[in-house]
């Protein structure tokens, strides 16, 4: 999800061929997908946490693969962008609920430390400009 978000402007303009003036709408639609994903993930987590996590991860893989394959088609790129936002953002409440179920005293410390560790590691990774 972060790879798509980080390169959304380049993908939308260079690959899809959208005008730069359309970028705010594209990013807005991705954000709307993320907002919907939080609600969908919370609602589905109430039904079954593990099933929601498995389905959401599978959908993220499918939608991101399709996004990579069909990013050159404007309407399909935007549709898949929203679907990636929904499926990827539904993992947040799901994983948080699972963590609370498994370790009530840990709360969100494990998830936060994992995210911060990955951010620290990627900060030191070379960018494409350094190659």
C-alpha cells in the first residue's frame, strides 16, 4: 500500500496518462478507500478477526497485482486504487483487534514498534536516485 501511495503521482501521470490537475482527485479517492477500509475492517473484525485478516491480505495481494498489471488503463487504475485502499486499510483495525484479543496488556505497543522498526530500516535504504 505504501509503495502505491508513494508513487501514485508518477503512476497516474506517467503510466496512466492522467493530467497533473487530476492528482488531487486520485489521492482523494485513495483516501476515501482507506477511510472505508477502516470501517469495513472494524465491522468484519466483529464477525471474525482471523477470517478478516486472511481475506484482507489475500485481497491486497490480488488488487495490488492487478494494479500493477492494469495501471495503464485510467478507469481501472482508479478503481483498483480505491480497492487497494479499502482492503489494505481494513487490516489496521483487524490486526489491532487481534492483538488486543491475544495480549490485552500489550495494547498497540507491538504494532507500533513493528511499524517504527520498518520505518527506521527503510530510512537507511538507498533510494533509486543513489543507484
